[in-house]
C-alpha cells in the first residue's frame, strides 16, 4: 500500500513541478503524450497524474498486488523517484543560476 501512496504523492509532485517548470520556461515536457494532454488543458494533465495512481490504490484494495504486478509497481516507483530527482536537479540549477 505504501508503494501505491508513494506513486500518488510522486505523481502530484511531478505534475506541480512540471507545471512550474513549463510555465516559467525552464523545461519542456519530454513525453509526447503528456505534451499533447497539456496542450489541450492543464486540468486534463492533473487529472491523469492523479487518477492513474488513485486507480492503482483502488485495485490494490480489491486485489493486493503480488508477483509480477508487485515487481511492476516497484519499477514504477523507481522510475518516478528518478523523475523527482531530475526535477530537483533542474530546480537547484535554476535557483543557483538566477541568484
């Protein structure tokens, strides 16, 4: 369950930091699918970033994740953690160069 909650929190953080980075002109969205969603509406972007991990939490309550599904969940957490580290790197670089 903790992994699912981590994905939810990481998804929200990723969405907020990505939004900040894009509107301030610091970064661009690398994922073409999410770029298309953002071009439509930031609301859709946030909806997807929050809905997918929330659905995973619902699935977890219906059927606890074991075996390969648990391995995929752990892999998703590692990837999201890497994305958050990347966000922290550009944030530190941004503040270091703007000071």
